[in-house]
């Protein structure tokens, strides 16, 4: 139990440090949806760091799978179509909410943005309700 708490604290510290570094050095919010969206909307001189940022996210995930495979577990017993649908709904919510959890939750709240606080609370409440509902539905099947 203690080790999982320490991993969570370490992960949170790394997120906080990296988001702060991005804001202090580049003046940019570490919102993944904004970073991805900018690549699709307008290729510019700033696209290089965005590509490397996304490659870093992918590489970090791959390294975890290689060196600590138990740290990333696929959802057990969930149909792949349900996982794909969940991903599409998250993407749609990101578009409608003008940002993602990382942008609003990590960066927006720390900048005392009331809009980000409301968005993060909405994300979390909807996620709790949705996960609980899906769990009940799948248990009944």
C-alpha cells in the first residue's frame, strides 16, 4: 500500500514540476489537447516542441510497459469497443470543454482559474458517475 502511495506522490510531483517548467520557460500551459490541436490546426515554428512533447509522452508510456509492465494494466473484462467509445467521448468532452484534464486540472487550477475549477469538477463528477454506471451495467450482463 505504501509503495503505491509513494508512486502516486512521485507521479504528481513530476507532473507539477513539468507543468511549472513549461509555463516558466515557454509561457505555455501543459494542456495535451491544446498541444495536439495546435498541430492539426496550424503548423508553425512552435510545432517542433509540440511534436517532441507528444513523442516524450509516448516514449514514457512505452518505457513503463517495458520496465514496469505491472504499472500499466489494461481494463480487465471491458470490451474493446467500450474502451474505444470511452476514448471518443473523452475527446469530444475535451473539445466541448475547451481543454483537457491536464490543462484545466493541473495548470488551470494552479493559476486560480475559476473556469478550470468548474471544468475539473465537472470532469471528475461525470467520470465518477459514468464509471459507476458502466460498472453496474457490465455486472448485470
